[in-house]
């Protein structure tokens, strides 16, 4: 039995043709399967390469983390060593502070002792001064009295000399009584001058005492709480307020109008027009 087609020469029967077609389809399937397997192998290879790259990255990251941990451990060790040094230094600082406080307390105690000693010395000096004060006052008074006596001796010596000269002249020349008068007047003038000086000194002393004891007269100064310019400003403000209040009361309450119309320009122009028409 023959097959009527173009492949009659190649295939002798229909079964050979089906077998050939089946084999060809099988080969195509195998080729497709092989291509798919190769593609899957390529994908697996790429995936494996990516996994290896990821593992390498993870390894590098792990190495960096380990290096960071080592650095952190070194830093922590350094910090602990620093803390230990600080802990060792702290007792020394506290001991130094205690020594400084003790030294300061000693210095303060020494200063207190010096102050007490100085106070005692000042008390002794005051006692000595109090003991010596009367004698010093007596010495000062004696010096003042001696100075005054010296000041008084000079005019008395002058008067004595003048009287001696007058006596000698009277003995030698024997002048008249009129000529003796000037000598007597001279002897009388000096005591009067001394009396005047003593009176002037007494008056000055009494004036000084009165000036010291007289009460000081205090002049009362008036301070204005509100200055003049502020008073003028307040006067103007109060005048404006009184005018507005009068207009409000007169127009709004007594006149029976609205209070808000007082502050309008039209009302005042109307009033002016009425006043002018009435004239």
C-alpha cells in the first residue's frame, strides 16, 4: 500500500512517515528541553554567581563589622583605662583639696590670731594713750600758756623800756608835767589795745560757739508733681472732652436725636445752615 504525497519516494509507507514525524517531534522536544535545561543551567550559574558575590559582600561586611567591633573594643578598653586613671587621680585630687582646706584653715586661724594680737596691741596702745592723755593735755596747755606768756612779755618789756627811757629823760631834762603827759598816754594806750584785742578774741570765740550751737535753717523746696506743659495739655484735653460731652448731652439726650449723629459732619453743616438762614 503506497502513500500518495511528495514524500512517497522517501517513505515507503504511512507508518514510516508517522515514525519519522514522531522522531522529528521527539528530536525537537529534546532540543527544546536541552535548550531549557541549558537556560536553567545558565540561570543557576548566574544565581550561583550572585550568591557567591552576595557571600563575598557578606564576608566583607562581616570583616568590617569585626574590625569595627575590634575598634570599639579597643576604644572601650581605652575608656576603661582612662576611667581607672581618673579614679586613681580623684583620690589624689581629693587629698590635695583636703590639704588645701587644712592649709586655708590654718591660714585663717593664723589671721584670726594676728587680728586678736593686733586688737590686744591696739587695746594696750589705747590704754597707754588714755594714761598719757592727761599728761599730754597738761603739756599742750603748758606750751600754750608759755606761748601766751611770751606774747605778753614783749609788750610789757616794751612798756618797761619806755618807762625807763622816760624816767631817764625826766631826770636829765626835768620836763614839765605837759611833757610827761605823752609818756603817760603811751602807757595807757597799750593796755587799752590789749583789752580791745582780748574783747575781739572773746567776741570771735562767742560767735564761733553760737554758730556751732545755732540750728541750721533749712529752706523748703517745692517740687511740682505735674509740670506746667502737662497741665496745659490736660487743660486742652479736658476742654475738648467737656465740649463733646455737652454736645452729646444736648443733641442726644435733651434734643431727642441720635448720639452717633453728633460725630457726623452733616449734622454740623445742617446746624450751620440753619443758623445762617435764621440770620
